């Protein structure tokens, strides 16, 4: 966008407001004028259109200071700015808004303005439907002079003077002489308005320019902005989402609870899976003594069965062992010693040891209804009982 709307507000709502539409591509004025006060700002809505809005505020309402940060001048030390400024300004620094203008190492330049005053300017603009891109001190839009020189322009009954990269002042025509008389030596002042007569200072006449045109050129080229911190300009999407913040917060909490519940359920499933795998590995090691490396118990057991029967009847044997798994898991004192499977007859012969004869009976009672279990030879060997069980399918 090469066209801009520049407004210079007053200190009070009744103060005149100068405005100008500037074309950057043509370096010329498209339109300009003056409003009677803040109540007429709404008349500039059509002038604003889609043009960026630059707002100038009177430097008479600001305090410019250059401060030295403690320590190494880190970002954290910027928090000490209000305390450093406390001894240099009258009033409560907590009521001031501080805007960082420039920084060179530990040396920082700031502009201080009352929060109430800054909010008042923003309210005027908001009520008129105007959204500023930047809001800056008017004097800092004047051209910067080299070697410590000043620049000046007359706007209505006021003189605007820029004293350096981040400092300036505003003086009424009636007391400009008294103000400049307090400076020694007298400053060199590049004046873009006809120099006043009888006023101290080394006035250097420059080609005269319309005051608002000069300020508009500088405003669109400077980076100074008072809209920092709590007054930072929010993107349009953030403004639109602001009424929905509570609803979004509630939705976020609900989503967090759902995710936490899902996470807990997943954790419980993982714990169950690990427990079942451990039980499966334990059962495999009981059925196949001497096996310490168990990666896939089901596949390894299938390989063992295929090796025992040459691959025949492996599926029916595996089905029997799977059906007997709960009984083996319930009777840890029952230890398999040997198993033989006759694929043609569909019979599984188990050689087992237990702590008593009753354990064998309990095993038979725990067997599923689809299997028929017949006891074989039983004999005592010390504190253990050795026996044989013949398992068949009832189908």
C-alpha cells in the first residue's frame, strides 16, 4: 500500500486534529484538512478506507529519557526501567506506560506517557472506527539532523522540535523564546517553517514545507511505536477470537481430560498385555524346560510341536494346549515333564509332577468341557507325585 492516512491528535478532546493522506509512490499529498476535535474523528473513516493509519500524539504529553541499565543490560534488566525512571519524573511511575525507543548496549531511550492518556487516545480512535498501525510522538517524525542539530516546524500555534534520535519537545508560540533561552550554548535549529524573529538559537532556514506533509513523510519511515507491552496492537484474528476465549478454554480442558482418559486406558491395556505375555512366556518355559530365550511363545511352541510330530496334527495339539492353559496357570505346583502327541488318534499324553494326588484331580476338574482327561499311572517319588494324564477331544 503506497497511500497512508496520517493523523495528529491533540492533548484534549477539544484540540484541533490535523490529518493528511499521503502518497508514497507519488511523494505527494492527496488530501488534507483539520478537524475541530476528537468528536469528528469518525469523518475520517472514508479517508482511511484500506489505507494504513499512522497516528501522531503531542510530545508535550510525554517524557523522554535515556537510562543506563544495571549489570550487562540483559532483557531481564529492562524490568528495572520503572525504578530507574522513578527519581527523574514526578508522580507514580506505576501509572506510566514506558515505550522503548532505542537501545545501544546498556543505554536505552524510552518515552513515558500516562496510561490513562494513552488509553484515552486509543478510545477516541476506537469510537471512530479507526485502527492505527503505529502511534508515535509527533516530534520524532521530524527529520533527524546530524551532529546534534535540531529540526523544527510550526503547526498551528505550536512549534515542534526534534532534539535528537529519540527526544524532542513541543512549545507554544508565546513561550518558545523563554524555553530556548534556557539552553546554553544555543542549539543549531534547521527550521522547515519561516524562523521566528527574536527567538534564541541558530536558526537555519530550510525549504518551507507543509507541516503535516513533513510529519507524514517521517511517520511512514520511522519505527517508533508507543503501542508496546499491554498496548501492543493485536492481529485481527486475535481480536475476533477474544469473545470465544472462555469457550475455547473449556473445550481445551475437555480435550485434555479426554486425552488423559485415553492415555490411562492405553496404559492399562499395555500393562495387561505385558502381564499376559509374561504369563504366556512362563507357561511356555514350563512346557518346554530349558528354553530361556522366548521372543514369540506361540510361534516357538508351534515349532516345538511340529518338531515333535513332524508337522502332523500340530493345529489340534496346539488347540488342546491352549484349552489347558488356564488350568496350568491356576495350578503352578503342577509341573510338566514330558508330552507326547499321537496325531492319528488325536491323543495327548502328559507326564506331570505335583505335590499331591489331589492336584491331578483339581487339574481334571479345571479342564474345559470339550476335553476328556483320563488318569494313567500314579506313583509317589519322595515329596512329589508323578503321574500321567491322557487328553482327548470329545468331538
